[in-house]
């Protein structure tokens, strides 16, 4: 991974062109009160980071090749009991 560059919010406002030039080759972190709050990346890098072959729903879905099957889980038996707090005994 390429090294990053950080700018304060004030520096970013004063030097937008420089930040864009740097973002062409590596992420530029923009800090407010010393903490990173934004990241400037090139559109190429953004597209690379957000490209996905499938969405979350597709990733979790059962493949069509699995076909139909029966699912008969055992019946859950949950018993209730009165809790003991130690002073009843």
C-alpha cells in the first residue's frame, strides 16, 4: 500500500489543488481537530474499492444449484424453572 498524506481541514481548504494532485497517487486524510474525518481518493481508486461482483443479498443467498431440500430441525424443548437467589435455601 502506498503511503498516505494528511492535511488539516484548514490546509485542505487552502490547498485543494495540491490535495487533488496527491490523491491521484495515494489517499489524502483530512483531519478536524487532529482526528481524521474524511479521505480524498482518486475516482479510479474509489471505483476499485467499491467494485463488487455481487451485493450482500446475493452473497448470502443460497445458490440455485442447491435445489430444494427438506429442513426438519428437532423441536426445541425449553423448560422454565424458578431462579434461586441464594437466600431461599
